[in-house]
C-alpha cells in the first residue's frame, strides 16, 4: 500500500522507515528539505510541496500527518485539501486535542474526505518495537488503512485497534498520557526516597534491574529508567526541569469537566509545573509567612 507522510521529524521519519521496511510505498513531505532527503535515502519518494505529494499518490489517497497539535494541524489540512479528491482520507497521528479531531472529521466529511485520528505511542523506540495505535473514525477508513496499521504496530494482531468514533483515538491517547504522567511521578518519587537514604548507600540501577523481573511494578518505563541510571547514576548535568506536551493538562481538564476525581494525574502535572520555577515566589512567600508568625527566620541570597 502507498501512503503520503507529512512531518518527517524523528518520529515521523521512523514511522516512514518502518513502513518502507514492511514493503509499503511512502511519499514524504516536510518543510525541512533536509528531513525529506533523509527519508529519500531510506527509499521514500520526496515531495517539496503538498501538491507534489498528492500528485505522487494514486486515488483514493491516504495522507498521514505527524505535525504539532493546534494551528499547525489546521494549517496543514487547509493547505492539503485543495490537492485531494473525494474519497481520500487524512490521518492525524499526532497529539491533537480530541475535540479538534471531532471538528476536523465533521468539516472534512462535508467535502467528501475521510478523517482518522490515531493516538500514537512508542516514541523513539517505535521503529524497532512497533507503535501502539489507538484509532478513532469510521470503520470504512480503518479497513482501508489496515495494512498500514498492521505494519506500524508491534504485530499485525497486537498493539492497535479501533477504539470508537472520530475523536476517540486522540481522547484515548490523552488519557494514556495522563496515566503516564502519574506512573513517571511515582517512579521518580520512589527512587528519590531511596537516593536520599544515605545510610544504606543503595545502588539504584541495581534495584531497578531487580524490579524489572517478577516485580508487580515492572514496566517499559522501568526498563527505560534502569537504562538511564546505568548511563548516569547521579543524573549529573541534568536540570530538574520537566516539560509537558499538553495532554496531561487536557486530561486534568477532562476530569474536572466530567466530575471524575483524578488526584494522582493532577498532582503529577502540578509537579512538572513546579519543576520549572527556579525562583519560586510561592516558596519565598511561605518562608516569609513562617517567619512572621513563628519568628523562624528566612534564608537570604548572598549579595553578588
């Protein structure tokens, strides 16, 4: 099967390469010409415009986008649609908000075009291990794209599936990422507690390796943690700054909208936000308040 790919960053390029290895024909476009050249070396057909990308695909076309959520997705769809024909399908494999995906599906259907939202997990390991694919949209398009999903997934019958109507794929991926936030925070806190127990001089990499086998907390995240601790046990040179892609925020907002308590996910998001405050006003104010009522004193910065 042939597929057009838009967005050839690391993940998009790896997905294109996995498809090429699986015998599919891939035509790729990216605003970065160097990214296009890299996938051409892997065997893909390059296109320096969306028009040329569409021209390289036989109808009915299938075009998969891997671009940042929000305006970039809107702009890409708007620029692509004039070069498509009725019956073509657009796939959004990025981390778009599910409400936006529902809107895209409705608008594109009016123009005779299909839309499939695919929550995609696997990161930089997907090329070798395969991707977990959570698919939303009409089953007609799922069946048409089945060979693509079977190739990208860890196995033809594992790691992918149709989860519901338009928007359901990105909704499921949003919740997936919220859970991921909580799991990561729990690991981080647990290892921090062990690291602080100087009395025992614990080898955290060794403990991570023990937990990887037979333990109820074993997971792929733990595998990656063990690898990171093997390479840099003291986390030397790493700043305590944790970014977020936005999906954790959307998960917390959804929990509030639905009146469903999600304290672990919410606190894990707040912990990430807290990690970015290098000169916390709130903490400084807490110190001042404590001094005001208890006379405990405050620590002051040394004058430069």
